[in-house]
C-alpha cells in the first residue's frame, strides 16, 4: 500500500447532457490533436480532420493535451501558440465536437515547485500526469507520485496517463490499483486494451479496468496512433458489458454522482 485513501474534490464541470445525446458518447481526455511542437499532429487541418472522424466514431468531448516535459516546457511563447491553435481548430469544428485543451505533464522535479493550475484540463478540476514509458529513461513512479500529490495539494485531481505502459506497474499492477485507492484516476489507453503495445501491456490494461477510478482515452497522436475509441469500446462492452463500458468511456469517473430530487424516490 503506497498511501492512505484520501478524499479528493469531485469534478463538476462535465454535465451529463454534454455527452449523452444519441450516438455521441465518449469523453477522450488524452490526445495530441493540436500542433504544439510535440509528436502529435503537425497542422491545424490534420487536427480538424481527426476530430471530425472521432466525432463520427462517437466521441463527444475531446481534449488536446500537448506534452510538457524538459525538452518541451510550456514557455509563454509556446502556450500562446498552443492556445491560438486551439481557438482556430475549435472555430473550424464549429461545435461538431466539444474540443477542449489540457496538458500532459511528464513528472519532473521542476514541476513540484510550480503552481499546477496552469496545466488544468479545461473545465475539469484535474491534471493529466504521464506515467513514464520504458524509452523515456525514467524508471519508477516516485516523481509521478510526488507530482500527483503536489496536484492534490492544490485541490485538483491527478489523472495518471497510461499506467499500464510503465515498467513499475507492468511488474506489479497492484501498485496502480493502490494509487487508484487514493481516488486518483487511472487513464487506460484504448490501444493498450487492443494489444497494440504487446501482450504484457494488454493484460495489465485489462486488469486495471477493475479500478473504480479507471477511464479509457485514446492518447491519439496521428494516423498510426489515431484518436478513436469505438473499437476498444466494442471490445470492452463484449467482455464486461455495456454498463461498465459506458462508465469507462463516457467519463463516469469525471462526473458528480447523480442528484436525487427530494421526493422523487418511490417508497
Ligand atoms: Fe500522451
């Protein structure tokens, strides 16, 4: 056990009506569908095209979450470019999909001394924290956990991106489930569930779906890693049923509990 369960703030900003219209269901809180200098799409046109296709495939709310790391910090100049690109893409989409902005933070010591609020996911009291991948040369989750605690201390909720792809969790999935016990969200990547990143990652991804705070997102980058959720949804629905699949893909963990009007309950 890595830490005691804590109470974390409930997220308030996604309303049920935002995504519940027929055929448009998914909330994708992790994509690189914005030209930002990272390895995601490189043009506004490509971002618009992918967003339109994601909408056709059932995504209602999509977050563009550019990488923030030592090589690509969020300088004022980069932030201005990213925000301008976001505005231009949203204008072209014209409401076809709810296109929002956030960031994906690679855990570094520098971020531990910064106010995390500037990296917040638009309209959510949450921040996306990248769990290091094997090629990033940062084994272990110690800095990611420290950053998540830093985020929590600012009354925000950490969302751990693709824990199933990080070496520590691959070796011992219970570590991620213990972090979920703190109320932290586990963002499982759709392509992990489909076996794209290998059998070990696939097995671990399915195991982490047990966490009540699990949420599935695409981490879509470009044509070889597209931002679509429909195929993974079908796989999860076939295995776990539509009710659980809906909870995982429609952002149930991002939602406040349903309110019960006084007197509306039957005896
Ligand atoms: Fe990512």
